[in-house]
C-alpha cells in the first residue's frame, strides 16, 4: 500500500516542476554527448598509436620468409602495378627501393637457388624503371620472368635484364617507347577569364606549364629528352635480349604484341604458365623435384597504416614508360 501511495505521489508532480527534458536536462545531454565524442576521439588516437607501434615492432622482427623452408627453394617476387620513384604497394605503386630490397633478400637467402619475377605491370617512369633494370643486371642467381596479363614498357625493360622470359600466348608484351604528355588548358582559361601571372628566374623554369603553349624551342627540348630516354630503352633491351640495337629499334614502335608474336620476334624465350616459370627457375638453380617457394613479407607496415587511416598519397596512373612534365622540368637546362 505504501508503494502504491508513493507511485501516486510521483504522478501528481505539478507541471511546472523541473524535468529531464527541460533546459537543464538538454544541457546535461549536450555535455554528455560532447564527452562521448571526446572520449571516442581519444580512443581512436590511442588505437592508431598502438597499431603504429605494433606494426613497427612486427616489421622490425619480421624479416624471415612467409614460411620456413628446408632445402633449396625458389624466391617469388611480384612486379605489380605502376613503377615509380614514390608511392607504396597500397597505392598500386612499385618503387625501386621496395623491389630491390626483395631482390637483395633473395640473393642473401642461402636456401634460395633461383628467383621468379611475376610481372603484371604496364610500366612506369623512366628513371625508376631503369634503376630497377640496372639492379637486375647485377643479380648473380638465375632469374626467370613470368609475364601474366601485361609486361610492357618499363616492366618489359626490367624483364629483359633477367635470364629468361616466359609469357602466356595472349600476354601483352613490349611497348618499347617513351611518351611525354604536357597538358595545355590555355584556351579554356581564356574562355573562363582566368589569367596567371608567372614570375621566373631562368628561361625554361616554367617549361611544360599547362597555362600556356610550348614554344618551338621548348618542344625541341622535350623531344631531346624523350629521344635520350628512348635510346637508353633500346640499348637496355638490346643488351638484355642479346639483339642488335638496329633490330630492337625496328620493334620499338610503342606497340604491344601478344606472347605468341613476342616469341616469334625474340622478345620472350618461351610460352608457358607461372608454374612453367617455377619449374624452369628450379632447373636453372639445380633444384631436383618440385621447388619450394619463398615469399618475403614487407619489412615496413607504415604505408599500410597510412592507407588505412586515409593519409596515403595517390600517384597518377601511367600506362606506358613516361616522362611527366614536372620530372621533365627537373631535367631541362636551368
């Protein structure tokens, strides 16, 4: 009975009494919501810091192969995506530093008798592709390239420095050539009434600017740089494939051929699958029976963390061995 009276009393509270839905209650709710947001933000930051520390710790310790192997093995290294001097694998970029690190680990691994490079790349920038190619020419262990969908331009340049190239019959192979693309939006800006005032010290400092057209002299300078890169490309392919430069130059039209055509032209050694490349590498390495495969983990997971939290930079896609305007400006006379 007393409990019922209490309930009745509570129900008879006057309408003008303070309520949790009044001003005081709303302020308390806002304060509570603010604290929840603050605590949530702190938790996210602490989690990010913990994840970064943990990944860094793992990357320091984790320099071993993906799985322990006994006896002789073949190292498998992927050349996937765009070749460029900056970027990360999480952006679809393969840099000389990362790729060469994988090669060096295979060279230093006493269990590895041969290396397979699995290529699926349309190429990339000139300097990065040439840097990897130069390092590949120094590798002492047998290296066999397996071309998947595409091994073109800078990726093909790299492949030519290996002992053998195996492609599928319908792989896209070749694209021996160089391209420089300089956009020009001058007429569009005129229609929009937009003008730029450019102040430089040095005659060619703003060469390649999209705000104006190239002069005849500037066009000639760009062509000279492209020709230099083109001749280097032809020379590297000729040396790697043991072909006369004149013969390579006849094929260096920028076109891509099927694996069947590339085999007939001497651009690849044989037609086959990834497993054929593994078997051939094992044979060159003197491995008897089915080869064991070693895949090396990444040493540094910082790029992965940056990509996960949205701070990874994006490198513009390149569909051929190319020279971008900014890079060209760095190589032109000042």
